[in-house]
């Protein structure tokens, strides 16, 4: 059963769901507490701050019009790096941090890769993570390629806030329909031409697109080039850079046929339909004013980190070796995690609170050891959490404002008065990180973390899982440069039943190695310990803290790249080992792993999703082996392999985000997440997956094609350069599950298939997809139901009524396997035929997955006379009469005629009239 206090907490957190780490609030029609952070690595440029304000102001007006006067930007905070020049008008941040910013202005990685984009992990309608822009974008240096900065921001905001997707498709920019190759676009009213822009040896040329003689598809280098002058108003999620585009696609003008991510992920619904289904839309009514109010900007400059440890030493901490484990984790934090230059103090509490140390700025090891000497050594008394917090505020106020300060609150007990200081916490502007140790820690801890934007963790009493160490390891600064933060490379434990060895390896790649520490802990007696580097040098000189049952080894200088080996020999007891390090080079971003669940609470049978983001800077790391370990309150651990396969819970393949559904619920209460990532021979850096504004290849202007520079790409050589094996561990915090029955029934269906593809091969249709499981993406489905129709709406709106494909011989494979199915339809596939197909999976309990993405199979047979002739649909295809005469069959204009065609026709008519007039005048003069 779940306690009443826990039920109240679950309800409170549920009402706060959806925002993730973001502070954004919709107040009336205005978005408040939007945080824009300038990366510490961005060179100082005062113009950038003003340009950010101009961009948001422009975007606010554009957003207001695009949403029918529903939304605008009301209050925005801009975080300025600590290293930039200080000014009196700059405020101190409160809950705003760089790590949790909504919009990040960062140095392009690699150089020149100025591409606006939004990190988006979730399903249709789920909020995104953050928007990434570069200084060049904000300063307006990419207007021709992406359009005005304000329009770019609104495009990205739709990803971030409402979970819509792109209406273009870079990988497949054309599709076949009614015997034609048609550009992927929305709406259909956008006009332009198809061309190939090829560059070689320093010179570039424009030529016509050609078709593949086997498939009838346009060659891959063919691109759609829009007309500069348009009359169409939609859509922002297709080409926001077109001047006339000021709206989202609606149900009326949405192109349901286009194979783009929006149709794939949102079941062919328009972006405006998804926005209308959002909580923002449901909780607002349109305004009447012609223009929105001007945004209010707050300029806030990052300061030194100010942090107080608030540690419980009440009587309950004496049990389960908790006080000793508190000392071990706190020592690791003070030795290794807290950054040099930070201000740190300490408060302990039981029934009342005691100041153990005022704030000290950490510059030397002696100062770290001074704090360590103040850690509690005895436990007793009751639990007064608010006393600890209030005393911490006093310590901070003796030197600084509490705005933006941090408190790490660790407790294992309940406190019926905890809510009495909630208002003070809200007013303080401090960030509270909570560590709920053991099964009885107060349920109000999660609310403290939630209301202040802090990290929440819930380690169990199972020492082997190393949860308390992992919790403190996750508390590196949210504002410092990534190269300054402590990075956890490994965290493992084992319980020995007899005298035995705990052996293992840790992989050091070239991006880490500074300030490396090996930490060993035990529960009974000191083990034999040694560490060996890749060259065979053996280290035994551990600093031993016998009273705290721990020892640590600090590696001097920079740890050698390669495989390090550790060996611990002991009699029967529990041993754990943790390895932490920092970036080897302040100018090179280290490989990092950030992990989390898709929400803070879940009520059975709602599933949860695990996400782990593996990156080097902004570059995704693909091909890694990523594993999630989910620990329930009783210490039991479930292991899940996370996948980056673009199927099931994973939205995009090879974007460095590894995902998986979690349904193996064991009991009600708190769960903890830890993720391990290993990189090997198949691991590589990848081009960032661009969920962002469309890069315009060029424009058709007054009948002339004007190309933009080619979109910046990342070569395979760059991706693989200096790529080595690595190991990382990440704490993903905690979450709460409720309403789990004593006997868990089979209520989880197979996951929705999102990668169905179809192709015509002779007189057959070939389908491929990734297999779902019996329970979402785990196990094996029982059967598939495949339907097809020549009308896409039949499949979307009435799947059961569509023509069923015979799948008698189709036996599902295990989840996440590749499925391949070929069949011959009962009708003749003729030239110009387009067939739409969709699939559902059924499990052994007869539970059915939602309808898949709708795939289409088309047959276009190229002309027998010349299969490689220029596309007949190309409005710029040469003709004998006029080399720029457009084809009368132009499919890219709503009426079959592009704006460029109209312009040329008018010009031609005017010229003809002028010639006739001139000749007539001439003849009349001669007659006279």
C-alpha cells in the first residue's frame, strides 16, 4: 500500500508533470520564466545580448499571429557567463541554470556548423528538451539560409513546447504520387522547382533532375528550390524562411501524403491539430489586441557556486550503516565533485540544526579536508528538516544572497512539519537537491526538489548498488563549463560470500583523465587493493579512512588513455568501487552521459520511458552499448538495454539518444535510475540529428535560380577522428510509481510501429519495420494485422474497414528485430499506382498496438525512350522555343503554374506588345 502522504505527493507531482527541468509557465497568454543561456565558451560579444532580445521580440509578434493571438513571450531571463564583463544592471540568477536552460546559445560544433535545432526525445505532443542556436544564427548572419531569427525561434518553439515535428524530409525530399515525383512539403501551395546543384573543383553548376530507370524516383542529389515570392501562408514547420509563411498547417491545408516526421509521428495530423490538443491551448483563450505586449527581459550573470550540505544525523541514521555511508558519499563530494572556487558550508540536523562550517571558498586540499573533518560521527534525536533548511539560509545570508544558491538535503526520516517551510523555500530563490535515503524518507522531499528545480535521488539501503555515491556524483555544477565538471566513469559493487576477488576494468578515453580518483568502500574489513594502468604500472598507495571503511587513490597529472584494471581481494562482505575524472583538455568537450525518465511519476498501468543522451559536446555518440539499471525501494534491480534504433520508445535512429519502455514494476514507491555506457569499435560521433528549421538550398527569384552555400556537413573522417573506447556511468535521479496491484495483469500492448516502409518490387510489395514486443518493446508479439488502401484516409480513420493482407505465414520476431515481408496484392500494380499500408501488432492477451505510421508504395515506370531524361515535371526544363519555358504540367503550383511561370509569361507578353507597337509605328512612318 502507498501511504496517504505519498499519495498526496504523487498527485502534486502529477499536476506538475510535463515541464521536465524547465521553469516555463504560461500565465494567461504569455510565457514566463523562459531561460536563454549563453554558453561559457562563447566569446564575449555585447551585441549578442541585444540581438537575443531583438530575436525574442520579433518571435513574440510572429508567434502571436501564428497562434491566432493565443501566445506570446512575456518574461525572459538571459544568463550571461561568469567570465564576461560584470555590470551593475546584471542580476543574480535564482533557479535559472545553464544546464536547465530552455534555449542555449553555443559555439558551433564542429566550427561552421551553424544549424538551429531542438533536442526532442519524446512522442508526438511531448515537450522537447532544449533549443540550440549559434551566435551566427542570432546575429542574423544566416538570413538567406534560414530566414529571420524570430521566425527560426518560433519554428523551434513549436518543437520544444508542443512536440510537433518537421514537415520536410532531408533524407527523402521527394515521394511518388499519381505517377509523379512530388516534393515533401506542407502546404501543397508552396511553389518552386526541382534542380541538382553540383560543385566540383571550385566551380558549381545547376542542372535538371534525373530519374532512376529502375524505381522511377528522382536521383538523391535532386532538391526542391522554392520561389522567393509566394502567396502561401503555411507552413512554419516546413519553410519558415519564406516571407509569406506566417501560419502552421491546419487540418484544411495539411499534406497528409508527404512522408515527413510530422505525419509519421503524429498519425498524419497537422501541426495545428497537435497544438490545439496541448494543455497550453486548452488553458487559454485568444486575446483581442492587435499586437502582444513587449517582452520583459532580465539579464542575469552566473556567479561562483554557493552550496550548503544539510545532513541528517537523527537517530534513524544509526541503522543500516547509513551514517557511515553518508560520510563516504560526502567525502567523495567534497574531495572530487564540488568544483574549485566554489563556496561550501555544512549544517547538520536532528530535532534542531547546528552550523558545522560557515561558507569556505575551496581553493586547496586543506580546505576540502577541513570540511570533511566536520562530518557527523554520531546519530541521535528526532528529525526537523525545516530547521536544517532555515539554518542553511542563515549561513548563506551571512555572505551572499540566497538567490541561485544550492542546498544538498540528505535525510532518511519523515517530518510532519516539512510543509511549514515550503513558502520560505520558494521565496529564497535557492535550489534544493534532495537525497531520500531508505524507504521511510519523507515524501515531501520530491516536492522541495520539484519547486526549486533541484535534482532528486532516492538511494536504497542496498550498499552493493552504490546508490548514495551515485546520488552525490550527480551533483556537479549546473552552470560551470562541462570541462570543469566531475564525470563518473564507473560505479560497481559486489557482495562476496567467501574470500574472493572483485576484478574489473575502466576505460579512459582521451577526453578525460584530469583529477582522477578511484574510491573503494567496504562493510566489514579493509580489502587488498591495487590498480594497474595500461602500461602495467601498479598503484597501491591508497589513502585509507579506516573509521569510515573507505580508501581512495588519486592519479597524478592526466590518467593514461586505455584500459585500467582494478583488483580487490576480500573475505565475505560487500565491496563497491567508484571512478571519477574530469576533462583532460579545457578546450575539448568530454564524452558525457545524461539520463532521465520521461516523467517524475506514473500510475499503473501507464508505462515510463528511459532516456540516455550520449554526446561529445553537441555531437551524438552512436553505436554505444547503453544499459539502464532501475532499482526499486527494496533494492531489487531491473536491467534494460537501451536502443538508438528509431523504433518503439526511440523516436530518431542514430541521434545519440538511447531509449526503452519500462514496465517491469515491482512495488509502489520510489525507484532509482542509473545508466552505464560503453563505447567500442562500433562507436562513432555522428552529425547532430536536425529537428529544426529547414536549410533553404536556394531561391528562384525573377526567373533566376540563386543558390545558397551548401549546407555544412560533417565528414565521416571528422566523426571518427580520435574516437576511442570509453566508459561512463550516470545517475538519472528517482521517480515514483503508484497503484500497482498485488498481482500484475498483462495490460501492456505491443508498441506502435513508427518505421514501416514499403516498396514495389515487380508485381510484389515489400514491407520492412522493426518488430514490437509483447509488452511495448519487450518480448514477442503474437501476430500482425496489415491493411492497405488506395485512400490514405481509409487507413487513418477506419483501419478495420481497409483491405486486409494475408499474413498467415508471417510469424513475428523478437522485439527490436528487423521484419521483412513481401506479398503479391490481389490487384494489378500499374504505372502510377500508389498504395497506402499500415500495420498493427497483437499480443497473446489480444491487446493491439496503435496503428503504425502509414507507408506508401508507388510504381512509376520511366519513359522507355529515355529513362534518364530530365523530369517532365520540372518547370525549368529546357525547351526548343525557350530554354527557361516552364512545363505546362508543373505539379508544384496549385493550379499547375508557378509564380516564376506567371512572371515570365507577363514579361514575354509585355515584350511582344512592345515589338508590335514598334513595328506598327515604323510602318506608318514609311507610309507617310
